[in-house]
C-alpha cells in the first residue's frame, strides 16, 4: 500500500513540474521558436547586413583616400570608420553562427592596439594579418591609430601617408586592414542564411542551443568587453587593476570616440535583450519576454526583466554625464568612469546568475574576473 501511495505522489509531482523534453526546463507559456525566429530575422540578420553595408562604404572611402591622399578624403575615411565601428557594437552581442565562425570580436576590435607592431609591419612590408602576433595590429583600433594617431592635425596625417619613402607601405597597410574587415563582413552575410534554420530549430536550452548561445554571448559582451575592457581596465575600477589608471587602454584612444562607442554598446544591450527589430526599433520577442513568461524574480522578489532594464538604463544615465573623452576621464583618480563601472557591475549578477538560472541555461565561458 505504501508503494502505491508513493507512486501516486510521484505522478502528481511529475505532472505539476512537467518538463520540456527538448530542454529539461519547466514548461512555460512562451513560444521559444518564435523568440529564436525574431532574434534570427529581426536582430541578427539585419545587424549583419548593416555591418556589411557599412564595411562597403569603408572600403570605398579607403580606396578614395589611397588614390588621393587629401584632407577631404581623410575626413570621409574617418566618417566611414566611425559608422562601421558603431555598427559593430550591436553585432558584437549576437556572436552566433557565422559571426562566431569569423571570431568577429577578436578579428576587428582588440584594443589597445599595438603601435609598435603596426609600424614594424609597415616598415618590413612582410606580415600576415591572420597571424596571432598581429591580433592587436589590425581592425578598428589599428585604423584608429593610423587615421588619428599619426599626426596632431589632418595635414600631419596626410603628410604621414604622403611620405615618399614609407607612404606606399602605409597606404598598403591601410588597404589590408580594411580588406580584412570587408572579408569578415562578406563572410558573415553570405553564411547566415545557411546557419539560420539550425539556429531556430534548436529549441533546447543546453549548450549549443540558440537560447544558450544568445544568453552566453550577451553576457560575454556586456561583462568582459564592455564593463571590463571599455570601462573597468582603463579607469582602474576593476579590482584586477589594483586601482592603477590606464587611460591609454580605452577603446578608440586616438579618435576620442570611446564614449560614443561605449554608449552605443550599452544601448545595443538593451535592444538585444528586448528583441527589438534592428531596423524599425519595434519591440519583439526577447529575453525580457522569456523572463516574464517564467515569472522570474530577483532575490528581492522583484520582476527580473524590469530590474535588468532599469539597471542598464541607470548605467546609461551615468555614462551620459561624461562630456570629456574617456582617455581624459580615466586619468583621474576615482573618476566618473569608476561610477559607470559600478553601475554596470550591478547588472552582472542579474544577467549572469539570475537570468541563466531562470532559463535553465549554463554560462559556459570562463572569465576569471574575480569581481
């Protein structure tokens, strides 16, 4: 009799906590396939297409500059660089499929750049951009140095490239850097269609599933590349720095676009989290809706998705208070950037612990951050 009672007890429990065969997570009233379709078609794909379009303009601007090294063409080149770099900030949050295959982040945005390696490559004329030794001598940061850090004025930069002895090598290196970015963009745009079906059909939450990939990449970009690389390491806010100020480590050090790029990245985090249509900004099925369907709460029993959105907005509020280039602000002890870092850090437990736990997703990357 006791065994019969135990059987019915287990049956009741199993019914109440029925699990999704594909994911192992508790069933909820949420269309995960529709979520992945929205992310694939309205977030990832148009992000790739936008980046590819911007890369084409960058390529055209670099060709124009190489054919006619003038201040006017330098200005156009700089504008195209900024537009492409800003476009990247959104795409970096969805490094899945072909975006991950080309290793977009490491391919185009490792900073600080190595001026010594760049100049060595230019002087020798013998380099392979794909080599590990050149990871910090290419991409947007390398272009940032070449187009802004090689002279105080536009005339100085033009003179740097017009130099009779090394000018040809310098222009050739510029072309190689832009061609590498264009190659990345072309590869992603051409491969997304083939990858998409597998992405939206993998409805589980295990490692490698669409949901797991999105949650992990969202976390990696926000935690490692924004909070730490853009803010914490330059300002000394990250505990690993020991409070040492390193203003030269900011993104876009030479052009002083660091603040604009960082704000664009944090705004992109909100857009991706909410599943916003990249083109129209219309709200779609996002991670926020998934958490709402799960009735996910913080440890203070507050609505998790609302708290995440509010805290990211609080970080943006702190960023918008900064008027000077981040390189200047980061040189000041206890600067506003430390306040920004702390505001961003407050987001981390929410998206890295509470969100994955609610979604039954494991964080698979290792950051060894210690903070």
